[in-house]
C-alpha cells in the first residue's frame, strides 16, 4: 500500500504555505519596496541550501468531512542553510501574515529555532519584520481573554548570546518583541527608509501626545546613532552582505575558534606614510581610519557602529589572515575622549571579542573621559567604569599601540595592566594622569600668584615641564616597554596575531554577554 496520497497532501499544504499571506498582501509588501521573507532567504543564503522546518505549521480550517478548507501559514519561516559554505540557522518573519505578529503557532517555532541554533551550535540569523509578540489588540477579542506578559523561550535567546554568533536584520517596521529580538544580538542592521524600530508604534505613541510617522519615531537615522542598532544598510542586499561579512570573522560557536583565511597580504609590509601620520601639534586631528587600514590586511577592516559612540572606532579585521577585534580612537570627535555612549560601545565590543576568542588590537589616543556638565549628566563615569571593567575582565590576547594621548582613568583602560599584554608606543606618545595644559594653573597657583608676570611664569613652567614629557624618559623606567618606528606597526601586529593564535581557548565565556 502506497502513501503517495499523503505525500500529495503534504505537497499541497507546502504550496499553500508558500503563498504566504496571499497575492494581495504579497503585492502590497513588494510595492513597499521590500522582499518577501522567502525572497529574503533565497537572497541571503547559498543557492539551494535552505532546509525549512515547520513549513506547514499554521492555522487550518476543516469542513465536516475533515477536509482542509482554509490555511494560514505561520508567519515565521525557520530552517538551516549555508552562508558562504558555512551552516547557519535562519528565522525570518513573514509580514504578509498578520503583520508579523504572533499567530498560528509562531511562538513554538520561535522557541524551537532558537534552540536549534543553541544546541546545534550554529550561528543565528534573524530576519525581523513585525512584532513577533502577542499580536495586536484585536487578539484579545479573538482569544476571548487577555494574558499576563511572558516571553517564553527568552532564556534561550539570552543563552545564545554567550553561545553562538547572533545577527539581527531589521527589514521592516519592528516593535515590541520584534525590536527586542533585534537588540538581543551581536550585530544588528537596519535598512535606510524601509525599516523602523520602536517599543511601540505611532498609533500607540499618539495616545501619549506625540504625532510622529514611522521614520520620525524610530527610523535608522535614530537607532544607528544611539547604539540600539549597529549599522545602517542602503538596501536589503547591502544588509545581507554585511551579515555574511560579519559572520566570516567568527566561529560557528564559542566551542570553536575563529577561522583563519589564507593570507594575501605581506605581514612584513611597512607603510611609509605612518612616519608622519600624527601631527606634531597636539591640537591637530588626523584620520585614524587610514592608520587602521594601513596596518591590517588590505581590505579586511569591517567597521561596526560607525555612527554612534564616535570617539571610538570598533570593527573586525585580519592580521596575516587571523581574525582580530580592532579598537581605535577617533580624534575628530572630542579629541578621542570617551563619552558615555563611547564607553558603552567599548564594553559591548570587548564582550564580543571575549565571547568569540578574538584577540584585540587597540590603537590608542585617549585624552580621558569627556568632562563638563553634559558629561556628568550622562553618567559618564558610571559607563566608563563599566567599560574599564569589561577590559579588565577580558582574557583574550591584547596588544595596545599608543599612538598619541593616554591620559586619566579612561587612558588607563587602554588595556588590563595587571596581566601581560604586548604594548608599543609611537614617538608621538603623550601620557600622564592629567594633560599639563589642563593642570598648570591649579598645581602652580601660589607660584603664579606671586609672579610679577603670571603669563610669562606660566609659559616658563610649561616649557620646563615639557622637557619631562618625552616618551624616552618613560621608556627609561620601563613604563613604556617599546618605542617603535610607526612603520613597523603592521609587522609587529601580525607577529602578535600569530603569537595569539595558539593561545585562544574555545569554550563559553566566564560571564554572560551583555546585549
């Protein structure tokens, strides 16, 4: 006896599921400039590699004879696929079915797909487009009751942050639990103009007196600048490319090590332009990204979070083929001083490096924490101490290159000085507890008040102290271990990457990752 009739029924149901919310809603979705969830999966993963799970899960209606008369598929597409040949887990919201809201067993699919990623130790990619939570207010009437909020399965979402790489792409209007799923990731992207993110959307916000459209309330220009989302993509295709590139630097899980690629750049390459990259005038700025690009493998630097916490540059790169985490100062913003949001950016990035065993290369020009009333109101010291704590908790190999300023408590957070790290200083290095120019009047107050010409005396004292600022004097006391020719930076960083490679230890981090 053959089971062909059941297989025929299975195929019919799969075809019904593939119709998603139906022709009208699919057309409306595409007219908004967005791909459907199935088109997104096809555009993201390697061709033909997607293996769907729960394809025929949904809400069915039967006649008296037990025959299927209507079928609404679950609005979450889940399964396994390959990205650039590497297996991953995919969870994609289908906005054409009830706007991506909870319906037809989506909660169980959502929990199961997170568990799949967790227990198979495979990266998770979330294509978020909807609320993904309890549905709309209309759900109350449909269910005939309301409920006490609970997010079943969130423990797995939290555990995934300390287990597997998690990427979240916000591809439409995401709110509530959908927004939380975007934020609970290691790397998140919004698409300019077509995606928005909010705790509650415009109709709800209007009830508290704010009449805003979707982009004014939660567009990418807001969330990529406040740190809620890492990066802004120009299109869905751009978002998919960023996802693939990000994952290429990371292991499948914390139980593996980041993979090396075949080196294509000379590890002994010396960049002549570095010898005069830093201006002699300490008040002049320079382009740190050019320095980063010069010392890492050519074309390998992927910046993360460029539009927020802008005095700190963070990103992934390769040194002699080895993946590393790169931090650097950007003197174009507050001279490189750590603001409250820059400190939060540092903490999150160091957690990423620690979780996935990425050695850290830090190019340092930190004049201290931001100062002033606004900085105090932002609780800069609290966030700064959290960032410093993350640096001191990190156990991954660390190499600091002191490019220019290293001042105060923030400067002290350039590495964990209580353990061994490689550290090099450029001749442009300038460090101390407080910049001379900022503390002269207070330190020499009595001498200045007694002088016939206080301005001349101030200049005399500054010139006298300036002689002691030479990095060579610090090196004489072995407080600066090595002063190097800036052109030797790449060879030394490549040596660091090769020395660090066998020291990387797979396994779960000692503390949970903070989203």
